[in-house]
């Protein structure tokens, strides 16, 4: 339904969407400080007279809404808006103008795709009932702005029935939509361990309990907790201790991440980390402090919403470009809060140009997005939303 109209509208709005992404790419901002970004999104919505409310999620979040011809279901489309503390190395003509910051995770594309979808659906609003909410969410890369926005009521008035989201991925060529039923992404929890030794002169290690030595054994023990069968990942990512080449410090601090998919395995890894730390520190007769910091829940896709999305997307790109994966991702995304609140699906959007086989992953200073993926994603989102709102 309306597939030809969606294609025609996508073509007419494509250059504007590309220009929007390039502008957003120039002004990356970190979590809760996306003020230029938020202001620019509002200016685009103003241009098309699409109503919105701002000030969510610490001040920079935005909720825009397009209403159809009468009462009906409500679909939410989420786009994350924050950037990363990365020095860009792309040499693009629209590269970051904010030194040390970069849209290295493709959130500039996510925002442009959501606005692009809004352009299309705004012109088709007489063709469906119900409404569409566009959730421009801060702080996906850090504290989880999704949870805050949900607490502020973005899924209410009107109540959201289903939510969709996605992520551009350079592992897949433009035109490809990759989906997975059920568990997709992990809970990305953090942990901190402070090992308390006995400091002293580096010339007399026998008079000390060197926390660096203890930390090295702790790191080895924690790393062995990674188990692909669970699945579970434990990685120590920072080591802080010592400031002088001939002084054994009194403490060393370790921080890291623990990735799991169920409440049971989450509780288990929290316990196992402390057990391993205690075993090693007891061996060396020193103390420790331990803190486990839960972040997002695991991201679980709803099977029915996922299947319906794929049916709609196939009308745009063809069934051969709708690719299933059985691989869970040990990355995390706070879209999981939306998925826990309402039936949802989250897909991966191919963004690598067919002109290259080189895969530059997200969070890399050379990461780029093929602009052609914007049209693909916006058409797939629009087709699904129209199908859902006209079928219900």
C-alpha cells in the first residue's frame, strides 16, 4: 500500500535529507549537551510545520508527532542524537567542526533518517489513521536518555503501541536490512575494582604488597569469565595506579564492562567478578572495594513486530535484501528501555557503499556513512508505519 507514493516522495526529499545529515555531522555534541543539534532539528521541523515538544531527557530531547485522519494506533520511531569523544580522521568536506568530537556511531544518519521519514509521512498523513511519534533522544552513548524520556511520559498521550529503531552498520552494504527475532543486544553493565596493597620503595618489593602485581592476576582471572556459550563477556578496560617509576603505589583501580543477556546471567556475573577479585586479593593478603554498575537491560525484539517490519521493508528493497542474523551483539543500546516498555523492533541498516569492500566499524575515527542508505531506511520505516496504521 502506497509504495509508489513513498518512493516518489523519498526521491523528492532525498537531497534535503542528505544536506541535513551533513549539517548534523558538522556539529557533534556529547550526551545532555546536544543543544546545537536539538536546535537544528527543531528548525527543520518548524520549516515543515510539524508540531513538536522539546526539553525532554535533560533538556535536549524532542518529541514530534504527525497525526492521521482519525483515532488509531500510535507508532514511535526513535533516533539517538549524541556523539562521541573521537577526533575525526575522515577528511570529509562536512567533517566535524567541534574538535575532539565526532558522529562516529552514525547518529547523524539516524536523525536524518527520522526527519526524512517525517517528511514522507507528513505528506501521507491523510492516508492513515492514528499517529506517529518521532523520539529524538539524547545520551544513548552514556547514561541512557531513553529511560529518562520514558519516565517523562513520551510513550503516553497518546499511548505508543509499538516502537521501531535501527542502527547504520558498515558491515552490510547499502540496501540491506538485517534483523533478528528475540535477543539482539546485551546489557552493557560496568564495574569498578580498587585493589588495596601496601605501597613503598620500588627497590624493596619484599616490604610491600604491590597492587599492580595483584591487579595483573585479577585482570587475567576476570578475562577468563568471558564465555561465548552463555553468552557473556567480561573486559577490563582501564587500569589506574602509580605515578612514579620507583614507587610502588598503595592502590590500583580497574574498570571494565560486563555483557550479558538475561537477568540470571547478569546477577551471576556480578557475583562471579567479586568472587574472582576476592580469591586473588585473599591470596596476596590485601583488600579491595568493588562496585557493579547496572546500565541498560538487554535489547529484546518482539517477534511479531519484527516479522511485520520485514514484510513491509521487503516491498522497498526486495526479500533478498532482508537478511536474518542469528548472531547476538555484545554491544548495548538503550533502545532496550523502549523495547521493554512496548512491543518493538530494532534493525541494522547497511551503510557501506557498494564501491568499496573496506569495512570501517562504528566508533572508528574514519567511520563514514553512504548517504544512499538514508533513502532506503526512510522508505522502509515509512512503508512499515503506513502498513501498520492502515492495517490496524
